[in-house]
């Protein structure tokens, strides 16, 4: 059976339902194939109003990440799993913008590392 992310209310689309040309992770880049069921489940967690990150390795987004994360989804998934973004979808853009400013300030203050 298909898993339903907590709080989403509906199951994520299956690979047959997924829009082939849409790619919200790489805007302007067309998808070459439909999403797999695994990708659809991850996408469902990322699009959920409150992502179930999972406190252990047996539930939520964390359990799916153990099976692999497609390259276009790695950034948002790992930011959620490392608590760099809040699980609440409505707060993610604001928090990401705040962290970009914070990072820029640190680079300006201490110089570029690398």
C-alpha cells in the first residue's frame, strides 16, 4: 500500500498521476520520466503542510531518505532532516531567506572559507 504523509490528508500522486513535464525542484527543466512511487512519496512529504520528518529511522521522511533521495530533492530533504528548515511548509521560504542573510553576514564578517 501507499503511505500517506501525516497531516497531508491525501496520498501523494502515483507515477501515473504525476505531471511528466513539471519539475518544481529544478524550475525550467523538464522531467524526462514520470516520478517513481518512491519519489512521489518524498514529494508528498515535502509538499505536506507539516512534514512528518520522523524522529527515528522507521517513520516519515527520514525512513524514505534511507532508501535514497533523488538529486533534485536532496537539498530540501536534507535541510528538513538536519533541522535547517521548519517542517511547517508555510514557514520554509521565510526561514530559508533568513538563513541566507545570516550566512552572508558570517561570510562578510569572517571571510570566505574554502
